[in-house]
């Protein structure tokens, strides 16, 4: 029984996670910023935009600039803090942290 409870506890705290439960639905990779805003509301903190550059094509360099920003949600002391990373306006990663406050 202890092994089962330990396995469940570890599974719930593994990072990164594949989705995040909000009051109005679940968000996952590929969702847009508008979908996350609609389902989860305003984030508690938003990081300053970062820019990633990349891309090549044959002998020509095709430089593409992508905006990367993190939205941080603190749902209180009974739930985990989540960091939702957007790249180009779409969710690319969801990470869970410690319990909120």
C-alpha cells in the first residue's frame, strides 16, 4: 500500500506535466494564449518576452524570430504553482512547481 501511495505522489509531482486543470477546462501543449486566458484567467506573473532566432534553408539563412514568454499561475496553498511557456503564442511546455501560497 505504501508503494502505491508513493508511486501516485511521485506521479503527481513529476515535471514537466502534460496538462493543467483550470476552473473552465484543461490546457495542454498547442493551446493558444487566448485559450489559456479563457480557461484559466489572468496569470499571477508574466515574464518579459525573450526572443529565439533560428532556421536555415539550404545555403540561404532564413532567420525566424519567435517570442517566448512564461505565464505563472498560483492557485493557492492546496495546489501547485504552474509555469506555462508560450512560444509564438502557443503552449510549448507546462511545468508544475511547489505548492502555492
